[in-house]
């Protein structure tokens, strides 16, 4: 724009100056020639008066004197065109001048003027002829000056006018460039600022001085830039908040366009769908997810018009259960869809655990109830009259009632622990005393099976735990009771404890039948039994290890099991030690 304005202004100025120079020069030249012509006419009048009444013999001398004084060629011409006298040439050698333009004009009027090349003097001349009164035969007085002097003066005048025109054009061109730059500079600044804004540099401003249209445009641009900066800052803030919310969601969120290209996928969606790096944005959903159910969910969500909901299972090394909610993005037709993925794997697992718990609890309750019912029916059928049979069946009823009672107590205890309603009173409890008391309670049963119970105290002295004393006793009783049950006659049960940093580590080791590796992760589940037939034969509710796990967790500890089938099992409990 600068060059267009500058060149346009300059060309207009040069054209105007050139036209003005031409007009001025034309007028000046015409005026100057008119002045020369008027001067010649005045000289002709003076010559006419000077030669009036002179005899023919004196005319040549008078013309020569006047030529010297006036520096002008003088010619006296008769009415018929004959040259009577001439200041520069011999009249006898000159041709008739009756046809000269200036003479013809003077014949028709008072005087005549002409400019032409003189064949006599061989130079351009301006002639003025004035009609005389005919005294002495003089019909016309003609004066002439060479045009070289006129043209020299005109050349000087043209030089002056041209120089002035060039200076004026140069000054005007410089002014045009300055005006063009001044006009284009704010527009260039606006263009640069607009480019910066288009590249993301919101808030860019331009200098706005003055009260002209460019300044008003700059102020309007600055206001627009401020508004844009504020709006984009708010949009960026909202976008970051939305991304933070989506990234922190437990559900996976995937946004698709109408062509199933991924517009956005949060980290949870990438985890649930095993999306490959780099970022999935811009790639086709069916290229990233090779699962027919998920592809069908995306297709139905895009098809609309209502929301889609479905459940599916992804097989593989890490099988997952997913609930998919799909909502089309409004638009005729839908411009895309949003898929929300809920990981229901843990929920389904808990559902299976609940179902297994209900089935196991029902089975555990049904077995003693069936024995009690059978014994009661036998007694009612007549066995009550037989003292020996009556004692046997009543003993079975008492035994199964005790079993039911223990099962109910364990269930209630487990419910209280899981629900957080179990009242635990934390204190520093010496582990050695608790172990000794536990082993003493189980010693009779162990000795009856020929088993050896050993306590292995730490070499560094007594170790205490920050725990509930009754809960610690229950943990030890369950672990030692299990060891006694599953250790064959002649086996050994050893209880060790020691300090391990901020925790106390307590181990119950036996030389029993052991637990297969595949069953180790489930031994702390309720009613889970490795060998169900043998477990029921040995008694127990099947809740002991589950109670151990929940009590340990309630006291901010942890429990684990390690075993080798046929070699024995070791249960390790870690509980925090009292603060110093």
C-alpha cells in the first residue's frame, strides 16, 4: 500500500507540475513575445517619426544611425513593395517585399507582425511593419530583431521555470512519500498485529495517536484485541478446567466426529481401551480399537438419535467388563458422538464374590441345619426312647448348634470389622505375651496330635505393636488354629516375631500340607477352602483368614501367605509399632 500510494502521489504531482510548467512556459513565452512585438511596434513608430520629411538621399544615413542606437534592423518600404532603405543590407539587392506577411497585414490594417527565417540574413527574425503616411514615397516602416536573443531569454526562462518545477516536484514527491508512509504505517502496524493475533498473540496493541480515521481504527483494533485476549484467556481457562476434570475422571471419555475420527480421549479411556501411543487424536476409532462390540457402540451412538447404552467384556491378558454410554453430538445429522466408558470389572468381581458368599454361607448354614433336622426327626421317630441312641443324636445336635453359633459370631464379627463399627482400643501390646498366651490356649490340642508348638522371640528384646489387644489375640488364635488343623501328627508349629523398621513382623509357620500356588491369592476370601471336604471334616467356619485380613487392615497393617505344597505354610502379619 505504501508503494501504491507513494508512486500514485508522485506520478500525480509530476503530471501536475509538468502540465503547470507547460502552461506557465506557454503563457510566459506568449507574453514575452507579445512584449517584444509591442516593443518593436513602439520602435517602428519612433522610426516612422524619425524619417518623416527626410529626402530620399538622407534616409539611408538616418536608418544606419537609428540601427546603431536602437540595435534593431530597420527597413523602409514603398507602397508597391520596393525596399527604399535597409539598415543591414543594400536595398538594390533586395527583392520586392509587397508579399511579406507583415507588409500585407499592415496594408490591411494599421500594422503587421510575423516571425520567420530571414533569407537575407540567414537567421530567424521577428518583424513588425507599420503603415506610414506615404511622405517621400515611404509606405511602410518595418523593424526587426533576431530571435536568438528572444530564444536565449526564453531558454533562461525555461531553465528557471523547469528548475522551480523540478524542485517543487522533488519537494512534493518527498511530501507524497512521507504522507504515504504516514498513511501506510498504522495500516502495516495493524496488519502485523492482526498476524500476531492470528498466530495466537492475543492482546497485541498498536500505537494510536491523533484523531484521524487511522487512529480511530487503531483504537477500535486495540479494544478488539483486549476483548479477544480476555475471551481466549477465559476459553483457555475453561478448556484447561475441562481437561483437568476429564483427566481426573474415573470413567473413560472419547469424543468422535461424524467420520469416527477421535477428537479427544482422556487418559482413563486410553488405559481402558489400550490405545497405542502417540495421542489418538485424528485417527479412526476402528483403527485404534479392534473390538467389534466397541465399534458397534460407536456406530450406534453416531447413528442417533437417542443415547446408546451397552455392556461388553474385553478378553485378553487383563479382561475387563465395560459399560458404554454413547450420546450423539446435536446436529442434523449428528456431528459426532461422545462415548463414556465405565470400568465395571471390580463391580462384577464383587458381584461374583457376593454371589459366592451367599452360596457358601447358605451351604455352611444348611449343613449343620440338615444334621440337626435329621437328628430331631430320628429322635421323634422313636430314637428318644433308646438311651444310647438319644445321647448320640443329642450330642450331634449340640455339636452342630455350636458350629452354627460360631459361624454366626464370625459373620457378625466380620460385618462389624468391614463396616467400621468394631470398637478397637489401640495400645502398646507386647507381642511375646500375646504369643505365649495363644500357644498356651492351643497346646492341649497340639499335644493330642503329637505336634510341637514353639515361640521364637527376637534376639534384641521385647517387641510391642500398636494394636487392639483382643484383635491381636483373635488374629493369633485364627492363624495358630489353622496351623494345628492342617498340620499332620508329629508336625511343628513355630511363631516368630521381630522388629522391622517402623513395623513389627509376626510369622506363623507350620509343616502342614501347604497351599497350591494358584490358591494363595484367594485364601483370605470368605468361605474359600482349598480342600472343601477335608476342611469341613476338620471343622471351622471358613471365615478365620478373612477375619484376620480385615482386622490387620483395620489396624493399618498387612498380611500375606507363602507356601510350598507338602512342606508347610507361613503367614506373615505386619503391624505398626508404637511411636517413641
